[in-house]
C-alpha cells in the first residue's frame, strides 16, 4: 500500500518541532512547537508512497513507522541534517520552528544566579531555507520548497515576503496564537500567484492539502526537467 501511491519514488524531506539552543547543561532557549503539523505531513507523504526523511527537534511524539527519522537539537544540527539530504531530495517541507538566535557562549558549568539583572547575549543561527537555496538555486531540478510562517499581523504580506525572500514554491501562513499548539489550523496557502484562504480544520486535513499541492508542484518540476510531464 505504502509503495503504490501517487508519490511513489519521490524523496521528501520534512522538518518538524522546535530547536533547542543550549545555555548551560540544564538550560536552553526554545519555543512551544509540538511537531504535530510536521509529523502529520510526514505520515501523509509516507502514506502516499513517498520515501520520507523526517528531521525533528525534541518533541513528545514517537517517530512514525516506515520513514527515515533523524533527531536533532540545535538549529545548527538541523541545518546540517537538512543540507545533508535536501539537495538530493525532490521536495522539502520546513515546518520546524527553528530558533533564530542562540546564546553566543555555551557555559559548560551551570550558570549561578547573581544579585540583580542578567544579560544573555545572542547570535543569529543559520537560516536553513536560505542556506538550502544557495546550494540549489541554479539547478532546474532544485527541490520543491515549502515553508511555514506564523504571524501576529499582516499575515499575507509577511508570508509573501518570506516566500520571495527564501525562494519558496509554497508557504503556509498561520495566524498566531490561533493555530499554535492546537489540533486545528486556520492556515492560508500562498504560492507565487494565489492565496488559498479556505478553512482546513484539522491539521490532518491541512497535511493532505499540502501534499496535494506538493504533488502538483512536483509534476511542474518534472515538466521543467524533462520538458514534459511524467505519465
Ligand atoms: N526557517 C529556517 N531557518 C531558520 C528559521 C526559520 O529554515 N533559521 C524556516 C522555518 O522552518 C519556516 C520559515 O523559515 O518554514 C519561517 O520563516 P522565518 O522568516 O524564519 O520565520 P520567523 O522566524 O517567524 O521570522 P520573523 O522573525 O522574521 O517573523
């Protein structure tokens, strides 16, 4: 069953969950991503026959069966894992809530509290989608790239800027806090030309719709590579 679907033979990479940026052996910077959206997408891609690699930050979900699972912690580890597999993949769906900053210095000793304020100095982490674009942008067989944007204002404007800035084929824009951490999703699907604002309800339905769109984008990519669509 898993091998017979419309995505059979397609290599699809999905990132999921938060990253953790260590401060000391017992503390880290992170966020509340549960990983549920990415895991739902990975399972759906697998069920449609794709050869799936799920690259996940620390979450409470068990690794799904019948896919390749790569567990990571930090943004840098996730970036290395994505750059290891995504350039040779057919599509990558970045649902991960990657930390944009990490502590400049990791303290091997547990940091002791002091009287008064304390300042934590942060450095930028790599932008994984931008790093991937630098590697694949000149290829006609560059993988289909899908990103996510969580926004508290100007949902379409900010999401479209990310779509263009990161050279994506599709971006899923989530209003926050509405769909962060919950089961349902009020996402918009935005590509280069259209904004699809249908309500999708459960994350499982949204995962199905995203994979339907990825399938369509893969057929367009086939046509770019071969000058025609695959039968
Ligand atoms: N992303 C990434 N590498 C990062 C951060 C985010 O690849 N270091 C990906 C996410 O997986 C997601 C998309 O980029 O698909 C989110 O875009 P981004 O601009 O990073 O979102 P925010 O971090 O929310 O950015 P901003 O603070 O500008 O709203």
